[in-house]
C-alpha cells in the first residue's frame, strides 16, 4: 500500500536525453559488451549512452567523425550515426542508419543466423521499484527518412524485415530472490516495414531467454512512420509494464517472484534491428521518461511481500 500523493517534480530517468556526451562504442560480437572507444559528443565527461552494433561485419571506428557546426557524423559504408543540434532550441536529433545491402552483401540471412543491430542503450541510475511509482510518462518523436528493400529469391517476410524499436528492461533486483537479475523485455514498436501500425507481440527471446512483451503501436500513437513525417509517441507505460509482467508469469517466465516490489526499470535501448536486406534511416528526438514517484512507501509495499500491482 502507498499513499496517493506524488512528489512535486517527476524524476527524469533518461540520462543525457540529447546525446551531447556521445557514446561508448561496443564491439560487434554479441554476448559481451566490450567497449572499443568513444564516439565523442559536444560535451566532455563520460558518455551516458553506449552504441551497440551487434553482428555487424563493418564496425564503426571512433576516428570516423565529421563535424560541421552543429552536426556530428560517425559513418562507414554500412552504417551512420548523426547528431544534429538545433541552434535555437538546443534539441538534438539522433539519426541512425544501416545499409543492409552492404552488411549482407546481397545474401539473405537464414533462420537462426544473427542479424544486424544499431542501438543506443543505457543503464538507469538508482531506478525505483514499480510499486514506488505512480506514473511513467514516456514521450519521444520519430521520423523515417527511408526504408529500401533489396528483394532476393529467398525473401521471407517472417525472416527478413527492418524494425526501429525501443526496449526497456524490467528487472528483478531483489538479491534475496532466486530470480535476481532476470528481466522482462518491454517494447515500443516504432517502425516495421511489414505493417503500417505494428501489432502487439509476446514471445520468448531466443537470444537472452527472457520474455518479450510489446504492446501494439496504437498504445502510444495513432500515427505511422510509413507516411514520412514526425510521429509523436506518448503514454503512461507503467500499467503496460505491469501487464507485461503478468503475461510473462502466465507463460512461466520470471515466476521466481510475482511481487511487483522486486522489479525495477533498469535500462533501455532504441534503434534498428535489420534481419533483412534493407537500407534504412530514422531520426529520434525529444526523448523523455519521467517517473512520478509516490511520496512515502509503506513498510508493507517494500518489505512485506505485497504482490499488489501499482495499477
């Protein structure tokens, strides 16, 4: 049980939402997050973001920057990362592009083969438990610049696609729980080449063994990136995350704890997953995730094992 009164100022969960400190660049081999260098931003200090390029055959180099005023570009033949800072507002647009035609060299991947990712990701600092939160307000805008498919004789839309996605990890951080460290992948489908309005999706993740829960895009917006303009995504994602945990428990995942007080939002990623031969580019701006914290947790809510949902 928690009191209904909220703290006056919601807490921003996303660190450096304008990407001004740049990125730690990760090696492309999946399985271990090996930092190979830094893609510098405009501000000094350690980056809050990492840039993952899982399974890429053409990794970015840290010395590949091109700077023109308020624009920073890191690119090679297979991918591009562009930061564009608007002089009047200070807002930064992040552009991520993948050239699948280069990455796959014209050969469609087969089932069970890895696919190319280009993701900005970060771990949140001191995240609150779900039961400590009244609302989780997610807001951002996205725009598709282009999506061009290279069709091969063995093209299969169930294997070969291009998706621009956002994921949050909802993790059990109770060290006394046998499920400590296990997590839910909670997704926001931003763009899918196969659907104007991506549908919901629930399934085990073959890579991590964790459960994926994606509400449909309609939970966040009525727009579609297929039309080429800016689309605003906005929702209180707390009740959706609670639904995701319930769905995971029902399917036999994370059952070591069905106590919402054990779960916290520990991090996020956003960007491209390109399992098909697509050349794609999209822009993100205005990213925010604000937690409206409840004023005073009771002893029951934190330590007494209450399994009541925040919603």
